[in-house]
C-alpha cells in the first residue's frame, strides 16, 4: 500500500478542512462535533479545531497535544478514493 502524506491544511470553518496531499490531490473533509469523543473531544472547540496542521514527521492530520488522524483514512474521506499499492 502506498503511503500518503498530508502536506497542506486550510481550515474552512464549520469543522471543514481543505487538505493537500503529497500526490498533488486536494480535497475537502467535513466533520461533525459528535464524532469527537474520548481523546478527540478537544476538537469540539472550533478555535482548537482550527489549529489543524500537517504533522511534518508522519504526514498525518494533527492538532496540539499529539492528537492525530491517520492520513490514509483522511485521504479516502477527502477524495472518495481508496489508496492502492
């Protein structure tokens, strides 16, 4: 399976992000505050959510406090395409 890295994150408001990936693909991903439970609960705060950024080491979608989402899952959600090897 090919690895995908997030290289650009632009908050759009309303729990939406425009993401850029290392393969040149861009896509928008929308979340619902109800998705943020457990360790993700801080993301319910819109100001905190807007601090999203690409993790430079792992290429994941990250926030302060070591909160991260898998870049493959985010890629599939943002683009509607499966990552294949």
